[in-house]
């Protein structure tokens, strides 16, 4: 018997052609401040983008719009081909596809490390306790702190807490990870342990957008550097290109300041 139309599985012929993150003509204001100006940004599956720019240029706001922590005024944002709705159940689903790690670790102080990591998978993904624990321990192992599982956040160093925050995000199986200055609050000796975790995530193929001043990470792990100034993307280039041959005076000025510190 010939298969009828409904028996034939639809196969997307070019799934990798859909960018994992796609922002088109995104604008946002805070009152009279035009904080994101016509942002166009595409991040392919598995790519790592480092976002650089002076203080107040809109880097955090950009991150926050990608999972709708901040609403936008116009334009579209799509994750894996799905346009982010402004509210509702679908938003919650898409938002959980986007993990976010901030400068401050934001762990639940009165829950153990293990509980911090199992909470959302149990509540939001309706995982059983056993299943959530198994996955959490695997992730804590991966970020190198499985032996701290029963401690509370305050008993851990900043670097360890940030690694818990990363494990907690990963526990939701996100398609994309956003990092907003994840090492800025850390003592120097703890920065590398967090960057190493991020580098290995990148090597495993995670799609990542990272706001950081860690130029070693940008040079070593990023596929592309995006430079923002005054709410706009003014340069987008491969790291080697951007660092050796920035095109705009604003980028040259910025690099001059941060590289000679
Ligand atoms: N909730 C808010 N209400 C009003 N203005 C805001 C708000 N959040 C940010 N801004 C303003 O928007 C601009 C961009 O802020 P944003 O935090 O995105 O910059 P940034 O590039 O992340 O800076 P930094 O490097 O200091 O973290 C700044 O002028 C900031 O003061
Ligand atoms: Mg910021």
C-alpha cells in the first residue's frame, strides 16, 4: 500500500540552517533611553559568541531580552526557530530552553547544593526525585564539586558557587546558555576554574553567548566577538580579527583600555 500523506514523516532537510538564537531588528527603550538599537544577531548551533563593550552599552540588557526577562519594544527574537512569545505557557517552555548565569550566583541560601540543582527539574520538568538527583550528581561531577553536594551555598567559595549555578542551569537541559560576567565577582584564583567549565561546555557543543572581560576566554573559546557601544552592535568579527585589527575607533579605544590594564 502506498503511504498516505499523513504517514510520511516530515523531515526538516536543513535543520542546522536554523540559527539557535536569532534577533532581528530588536529595539528596546528604558523610558527615553534607547538601550538596544536595531539589534540583528544570529548565533548558530554550537557557536560561542563573546559580547564586549563599555559599561552601559547594553550587554546585560541584550542577554536579558533573549530569555524575556526584559520585554522588547519591537523586532523578533527566536530560539531554535521559534519566536519568543511575550507571555503564556509557551514562553515558560522557551525560557527554560535558555539557561542564564549571572555575576551574582543567585543560589537558594537555605537549600543544599544538591537541592539547588534538583529543584527546577522536579518543579518545572516534573522529574522524579531519583531522576533529578541522578542528573544533578552527574552535573556536579562534571563541574568538579560532587563532593560538596550536601553543603549549603555559604559554605562554598565563590568559584564553587558559580559552578553550582552553571550545573543548576544545565539541569534544565537548555539549548542555549547565556553568561553575564560570570567571573566578575570572583577572586582571581577562582576565575579559571569557572572559565574551564565554560570552555569544556563550549567544546561539548553548547551554544553560548558570553558577556565577559576575560580576553583569554574570548580568544580561545569564542567563534565570534560582538562589540557593542551605545546600545548598538558596532563590530562583529572573529576574535583574531577583532583583537588585532578592530575596525572602529570605539573598539580601538575600548581595547586600548582593557588590554593595557
Ligand atoms: N531597569 C532599568 N531601568 C532603566 N535603565 C536601565 C535599566 N537597566 C539598565 N538600564 C540602563 O540601560 C543601559 C544599558 O545597561 P546594561 O546593564 O545593559 O549595560 P551593560 O553593558 O551590561 O553595562 P555593564 O558593563 O556596566 O554591566 C545603561 O544606561 C543602564 O543604566
Ligand atoms: Mg552588565
